[in-house]
C-alpha cells in the first residue's frame, strides 16, 4: 500500500509540473503574439519547452518502471532481461521499461 501511495503522489506531482510547463509555454506564446517579448527570447523559450517536457515525461516513465518492478518482485513474477531491447530502454544509465515492456509487465501483474 505504501508503494502505491508513493507512486500516486509522485505521478501527481509530475503531472502538475507538466501542466505548469504547458501553461508557461502558452502564456509565452500569447505574449509573443501581443508583442510583449522580443522574438529571440521567445525562440529560446520555444526551444527549451519541449526539452523540459520530455525530461518530465522520462521521470514519469521511470516512476512507472520502478512501481511495476516493485509489484512484480513482490509477486515473484519473472522479469524481462535487461538485455532485451524490446522491453528495456537505456537512458544514460537509467533503465526504463519501453511501452511494450510496460504492457507485458502489467498484464503479468
């Protein structure tokens, strides 16, 4: 039960962060349309927002992986090998389940 609570709070926090990034991006684009900001400054914001959003999405996937890993370990289920590239993705040393890996592990649980 504690794992789920930790997972739920973490996912909720990250989704709020994602929503804040979207709101900030929208307000910056609207400011550009009104002419409140300089063009080059807005271009920096536009190039940074997708990167920031993808980092938060990676954190969400990492949290999903950790939660599913804990559940599967507790239930003594066979885990996919880390060498299986269809199931795992290596993000600079941080192993995360791919979409296929997540779906397979969830079906086992």
